[in-house]
């Protein structure tokens, strides 16, 4: 498993990435916006965004080298690959910077989830509109290896989505009250009656560490 901290504050990338996104800004470093309402002028906005885009370009190139290795060594036939992230980041959309202090708009909470499963090559290049959550990443590789999920797990093995025969939709989920007014809200299956609110969930987690 690879955990790549970037793109993350501070928005700093090697010069050859940054030089590809010039701006007219001439002041000090603008690579770590406060999580607050936007107050910057258009030139400052351009500079912060350019620093972020340069970092994204770097993060695009380096995993690309991993994909090149997959190609060079014919690994796609027997190696699964999943790519996701934990949250998005507002770059002045809705007049906000960052996350955590604002409602969970699409830019924050609609996360990429890309999976290659060698057992379902017919899914290559396809897209799916089903609801998935970050916790689903754990049961999916366990399912690929035929491992049994712990009974406490309520996340989904996403293999049925790749095979085109998933049996759940967005109507199967209900929101559970969030600990914070942001993207880190929790959703449960509608038929899961173990929790009435967040305090019930926390109690269950304490009893089943």
C-alpha cells in the first residue's frame, strides 16, 4: 500500500512542475491558504491555485511511473490496483479555502475511486454511479483474496460493482449525524438498526475496538 501525502499543504512542487503554470504574482509565498473565507485578490488566487496545480501535476507524474512499471512487466493480468483519497479541497469554490469549516460540498466529499480488478477485465474503462465510501477499500482486497470479513465490518466489497451486479444503491444509505459540520459525516445502510445517532456509534466502537 502506498500512502502519498501530497497534494497537501504546503503547495510546493519542484520548479519544473511549477514553471509550467506561470502567474503575474510577485509577492511572498502563497502556498498554504487559511481554512477561511476567500479574501485574496484575483492575482493572489491565481498564485495559490497555480501552486496547487503544480503539486497535482507532480502527483500525476509519479504514480504514472508505477503504471508504466505495470505495463513494462505485464502486471495487469494478476495485480489489483485501487486509487482513492480521503477528502477534497476547496480552492476558492463557494468562496472558501480548504475543508472542515464549511458544508461538505461536492468538491470536498465526492471522492475519486478507481479500481482495477484482474478478475473483471470487462470493467476496464467503465464508470459506475453507485455509492461507495472510503471504508469500502478495506473489504475489497480481502474479498479478492477470499478472506472472510470480521463480523463488525459494515463496509462493502466493491467487486460486485466491477462485475456489474451490485445489489445496493444510494437509497440503501442514510446519513448519520456528523461529529463535525463537514465532509467527515458518516452514512450507514438503511437496514442497519444498531445506531440511532453518533453517540450509539461511538459506544459500539469503544466496545469493539
